[in-house]
């Protein structure tokens, strides 16, 4: 990059003049045009010289910066050597020990966090496993509905099935499921020939009758789960006349989730 400054522009000028052909009588090769070409070439050479100088200056700055950086690293190495007392190998060992210790601490924290999460999960499952569920179907059918069997599959070890032939007795367990879906109590011939309003009123009466029956069996810490399709005024207004925990549910999947959540409520209520 330093070859351009070594060129003698005055000598180059003479060389350019010597190589320039003599003017002819042609109208395209006038002295004015030759002069313009020479001026253009001269300006181009000046530009190359200036550019070469700028590149050289930038390169010198880059070299200076690299020298400064190298000096910083050398000084840092000397500082580490002085600080540790021996050499950089000792510094690497100390750094490695510190990093390993920090990694071990982080891993220990993560493991502890996972252990606590597992403990909480096991505790929740222990609550479910120890919860007593009384499942009542207002029907003479002695065969357990699949919804009742699903509760056992979910992990409820103590599920007691009741029906009209074998009714529950006080005290009942932690959760009482009143199944008004599988009982077919709110459909069938009892509503045949009735107007829509009369049919609704009759369903309301049946729902109220079954809820009152269930309330007579409940313990103060028992959660009432009403398994029913549709919306009924008696259920909406139940909070105005009882202080039990209760909740309506209308689908098998929701039933599993609600009964599981109710187990935690009953557990917390009994341990107040």
C-alpha cells in the first residue's frame, strides 16, 4: 500500500507528455481536448495518492489498536500472576473451581425445586387417595354407572356407591355426588303430555326433593357435587339457604376434575 507515495508525480507527468501523440490536423484531436485528458489523468493520480494515504493512516490506527489490546492482555496476565502468586495455570484452576461450584449450586437448586414439586404432587395424590366419596344415584339400578367407576380410576380409593335400594347413612364422607343424569329422574313418562312450563316446574320439584334428601345426609365439612344437565332455580338459589360447599357439574370429564378439586377443599376444611 506504500508504493503510491514513492511515485514522482513530476516524472510521471513528463512520461505522460512523452507518450502523448502529436496533434494532427484531424478536427477530433484538438489541443484543447488533449489538455482536458491530461488534467483528468492528473486529478485521478492525485485521488489515488490521497486514497493511499487514508488507507495507510487507517492501517496504522488498526495496528495501534491491536498493540494496545495485546498490552492490556499482557497486563491482565501479569495482574493474575501477581494476584494468584504463581502463574496463569493457578488462575485457571481457581476459575474452574469457582465455575464448578456455581454450577453445582445451580444444579442443587434445580434438583431441590423438582423435589419440592414432586412432594406437592404426591401430597395432592395422597389427599385424593384418602378422600371418601359417597356416590348416590336416585334409582333402583344396583349397577354402578361408568362415571362412578371413573372416580376410582382417577385415584379415589374410597368410593361408596349408593342407590334407592341401599341408601347412605350418616355420617357421609368428604364428598357427596348426587347423580341426577344417570338416574333418568328428570326425563321419561313422568313428563309426557305436560306443557313446557309444567314440565319445568315438575323438574324443579324433583331437583329440590333430591337436594333436600342429600342435605339431610351431609356433614358440615362435606362438599356436595350435583351432577345434572341444565340449569335449575333451586341450584342457583341454594346458597341462600345452606352454608355447605356445593357445585353443579354436567359432563363426565368435568365431574372428575370437580371431584378432585373438591377433595382439596374438603381436606382444607377439615384441617382448619
